[in-house]
C-alpha cells in the first residue's frame, strides 16, 4: 500500500482524485488496477524513487503513517484535506496524544513573545499531557519551542518542506518532534506551505493565533481550522500594535474568539 500511495502522490492527480483512488485501491487493489491498467505503469516507473525514499526514511529513523492506519492522528484524519501519508520522527498515538496548535508571525513583537510565554504556561497548567504544535518558521513559533522546552511541554513542529531540507529552517532549530506530509521538496512552493497549514489546522482540536498580520499564513491556518470544525482562539484586546491587525480581523469575522475563553477558570 505504501508503494501505491507513493506513486499516487507523484502522479500529479488532484487531492480529490487521489483520495478517491486511494479509497478504491484500499477496498480492492486488483479491481482498481484492472480498471486503471495505466496506473501499474506509474507504480513501476516510481520504483527507483521509492527505493531512495525508503532508504532515506530508514536513515533518518522516520515513521510513516497512511490515512487509515490506526496511528493516524484522530482530528487530522477527520479533515477534508487530510494528507494520505505522514512522516514523523516520533510514533503517532491517536489514543494518548492530544494537540493544541499555536501559530503567529515571523516578525513578532516583544508583546507577542510575552503572550506566547503566558499561553504556554497556562497550557502547561490547564491542559497537562497536551502536546503543542507549531510551524517550522522563526518568530512566534521559535518562542513557542523555546518556552515550552523550559516547562517540559512537548512540541511538534510541522515542516513545510520535509525532513531532507532541515538546513532551510535555520533559527527555527532545534526541533524536538517533527511531522510533515512530504519527505523532501526540491523547490518549495506556496502549495507545500499550504499543505503544512492543513496539518497545523487539522491535527489539533484547538488552534491559537498569537500575533498575525492580515495577510499572514496564520490567517489561512485559522480559516482551515474553522472549516474543519475546530476551535480557534486569538489574542484580542485594546492597545495592541498594528502587527496584531490579523487578530482583530479573525474576531470581527467570527473565525476566532478571545484566547482567554480557552482558560475560563483561575490559574493558580
């Protein structure tokens, strides 16, 4: 099945068509190949690349997880854009692992950093056992990783361009746990980051936007999370600088509510 999915993802089919092919092949592989004999050629042609990918996966010590595997993250698997294949450097466990996503701008302010520290501390106290998910960029995401490490809160970083391109992330390192929908992208495109946004939005039942401009990718994450039926929160209040303009847009559009609603009880 892994080899079929690998060929499927490299066939340039739309997500909708890929999902349909995946489902039909999962139900009856022989019937699918008989109906689409050309796909066997696609699978055969992809074998050399598949062998290299398997070798790299083993070298990096990665786990792979297909959409309907028992280890696939529960909330992500219920999303309309759930990746057919995930790579991670940790074992996924949908029973014990629960996630909260925190995202924000790369060019964050000191106020944004202060909110990150406050939010991570509250998550540690109010949601023990939860894992924080964030992006592979600098700024708010880096602050999340730094402060969570001080509090021994585990963090999963969603890689935008795969494990083989770790050198691109620079100041976002070091990572503890990582996950991505593709092992390697030679020439990163906006589509690759959109796929990362889908994971950020889909894997967690709760998504927090700390600081965002109106054109930030964080807005896309928030909108996707809402579409998936997940709860979206943002920092909201008077006297915030222009760098929080996206936060106000999220609240005014009824996409997000005040992050304080995530912590409705007193923090001791």
